[in-house]
């Protein structure tokens, strides 16, 4: 019986883990705190079901290498800017103001963006333009290995 208590405690600790974050600096010096998505699970979940994203927050998707990346907005409840970033941390393209969707949005009506890079930074819609993010801009961040 006491093992059940330990199991419940362990499960509770897993549920309470805070996501890893990184400070991302945009071309005009504006700092964004971005959650890091660097596993298949976090890649898939992304910002699904998030109802509000402040301008100074986002999500940084990390992949193994520069390659074509495809992002689908299914169940993404807020409009987003998607910034595709190469391994050299230069912006390769920006998909601005990607429209949100809902669980009931037909799959063929859900927006998607395609770009090239090792990283993709998702921000609240209109944030990229407001802070001078465009193709060729340099984005600054430093990733450390998770502990």
C-alpha cells in the first residue's frame, strides 16, 4: 500500500515539471522568453490549445540540422508568426500572422507554413514585424543541454 503513495508522488512530480526556456534576442534587441521544444513530443504539441501568448514569450523548436520544416496550425488557438532560422541563426523566412484553428476546423482548412532551417521561433502574430525580423536578420540565443 505504501508503494502506491510513492507512485502517486512520482507521477505528481512529472506533471509539475517546468519547461526549459531560453532567452531569444530579436534584431532590435527585444528579448523573448521562449519555451524550448526539442523532442518529438514537444514538437508535436507546440503551442496547441494555448489561449494567450504575450509578446515577450514564444516557443523555439530545435531540430538536428538545417532542413525543410512544415508546421500545421491544427488546434492552435492563437495567430502566430513563425520564424524559420538556419544553423547560423540567420532568418531564412518568416510566415507572418498564421491564422489560428480549432478542434472542429476541417483539416483541409487548417493553415500550414513551410520553411527551411534548424530552428523555428513561434511568436504572437505581428511581433516579428514590430521588432524588425525579416529574412537575413540575425537572432541571438544560446542553448544548453538539458540536465
